[in-house]
């Protein structure tokens, strides 16, 4: 299990697991509860590289990052 402290978002941290190159058990601490639960369910079982390429660069309002982008950054760090 990995835990990543987020930067520049409403969520404070992301917990997740990577097994056999796939993402499992994504959980955000803080942030928009329903939306972030939805992201966790959508990426469940997806290949790490696919999640990174899909979510990296997503912004939130005027912020240069977002919770999905932070998940991509967390996965890049964990690989």
C-alpha cells in the first residue's frame, strides 16, 4: 500500500495499491468525497500507465493540478 501527500489540491493524501502493474484500492483523504470515490472506482484494476496517461495534466479551476493529476503523480512516483 502506498500513501502520497498531495500538493495544491483540496485532498490531503491518496492511498492506493499497485499489484502486477495495475491500480487497486484508491482512497483520497479530504477533497470532493463523491467525485473522488468515483475516480477510485473508475481506475480500479486499470494498468498504471493507462491511469497516468489518462489523468496527468488534468487541472481544477485555475489551479495547475487537480486530484486526478495528483493520482497520476503518485503513481509515477510509486512505479
